C-alpha cells in the first residue's frame, strides 16, 4: 500500500484546524559608509577611525566565514568494528556517494538458482539464506576492489538481477546523546484499551525494566557473536512503545544494531533484512524503525513485500537537519515518516524536512526508560516514532482496516505550521 498516497487522499476529506501564522519583517541594515561621509570635515580623524574599524570588522568576519566553511571534523574513511577479544566483525567505509557501508560487501535478492550468476573470480559469496516470510533468497557477497562500484558489479550480472543488488549500507539510530541526570519514572497514561502486537528493529533491550511488566516482550539478536552492542537506544524506544500499549500486548524486537562508538549505533542492510523477516513471520501489526540512512533498492524491495503482507512500517524522519536530503526508510512510499517536536510543539531543530513527512510527535527531551536507571531524557526523531507506531497499532486493532486506521491518525493529529499537510510537521502532531 502506498501509504503516502493514501494519506493524501484521506486528507482531502479531513477537516483541519487553521492556525494563525506569524511572520517577522526582514531586518534591514543600512550601509555605514554614507553616514560616515556626512560627518563634518573637522571630524576627519573620527571618520577615518570609523572606516578603519569597519574594515577591521569585515576582515574578522571574513576569517570567521572561512573557518565555518571547513568541516568541524573529518569522517574517517574506514572504521573497524571488533569484538572484545579483538576479533574482526566488519569494516565500515565511506562510499563515493558519501554513505556508510560495509567494505566491499553487497546484498542481492533473488532465487536459489541465482547463486550461479555469482560465479565470478572477483565475487565471493559470504552468506546465502532463504527468507520464508519474504519468499526470497538473500545473498551477501564480497567483491574485489576492481568490482566495488555499482555499474561494474551490475555489468557482471544478468539483466534480471542487476537491479536487485546494492551495497550493504549501514543505517544509524536517530537519537542524540542522553542528557540530564537520572529521573524518576512516572506512571504512564495508556491510550490504547486493546492489546496490540508490535514489532521493532533496534538495539537489544534491557528486558528487566519495570516499564515492561504489563506486556509480553520477546527479542532475538541478528548479530555475529561477540559483536559490541548497547541496549540503551532499544530500551528507550521499547519503553515509549510499552507506555502506550495495553496490558497483555506483545512487543517483539529484532536486535540488529552494533555499537559504533559511545553515542552511535549502526545496523547493516543484511541485519535489517533478517530482522524484518523475523517480524514478518510473527505477523505483527506494525514495525517501528527508529533509524535512518541512504536509499537502497534492496531495502525498498523488502519493505514493499512487508507492506503487501499488511504490515505497516513507521520510521524516524532523520536528524540531519531541515536542508538534508530525504532519509530512508522514512521516505519510501510504503512507510509512515515521523518527525520530532518539543513540549511547546516547536519542530526539533535537527529534524529532517520534506514532502515525505507524515506526522510529528514529542521527540525533544523525552523521558525514556534506561537500563541502569528508572529514566533519562533523550532527543531525536527516534523518540517520536514510537508514539505514532503505538497509536497506529491501536487504531488498526479497533478498526481492523489499514485505511481506517490511517484516517484515525489524521483525525487525532493537531495541525501545526502551514494549514494542512506540510513538509515540517506532516499532517500534524500526535499528542499525548
């Protein structure tokens, strides 16, 4: 189902509350030179001093501008991910397009017999497995440096397969560093009165946290043994979902993220595919994906298959800023994209914007569950997506129809920004 097209059609029949728009007149700064020239001639010393000061200030501003054009830090070309004992897990690289991917690894979707097309001296099949719920085989291959380019590797494959192979991209979680001191958890006000069945793709979860006592929680890891992991992001996202879920609801987590550094987690395309297969087999109502990365035709194909099975994917819109290009999977037509606002309903300053934004929800300084404490506060579109995921699951259970569930979401959204759907807030804010 093309959810973005469906949402547009639904919106034509939905009444939105108009909000007044405030605009500020542009500030006009008059040039200083004509003013200086009008000074009396006997004030020539003052006039010259002012001119010198203006020139000096302009030179200083020029130097500042030159500094600002330089990157604050350089992204390393390669990053090795190793187990605690030093075992090599994978090596991240920056692709020519500027994306993060596993070094010289590609992923192919196809049939079992397509493995014969991979018989090439510069191609090594690293993994091959059948995905029953997706009814496809997935192959991970390692290529030589000479073949590590889209057009080159596609030229080695039959035309029927050339569009089904893509880099093993790395996708990142979409929340910032934890901030503030530990805080006490407060009893949530649960919105849903029906048990739901929700899936999520994330880090591992600290399952012993009190926030999960009223639901059934199950998780499975899709990482190589010994891979460095964190359970902070997944625990936060799962906690936000659990707070919205009725007693007896089921939450399933596919653990796909490895720890990149102290504040960042990454998930490979291959791990995402296996996690999506796991959740599709469980026939969840919806899948929360609080992550973002580049467009990938293989991921898009898998999500289309998931969508055809009636499972709605909800994704974080991305934290790269309003001028950033679209983030995926949020920008895919089958996916509901969620951006973040603060308690005053102002948009999160680092949230992505674009015509793919569907809804917004609280994602700034959100109280979240934490493995070592009752709660902390986190910020990012990762923290906004779970509320929309949970509300959709509840609406689907009550309406038993995807289109009606989407209609309910639009009706509960509070319009913000421009009247109607816009590129900042989408259809509006899903509030508590």
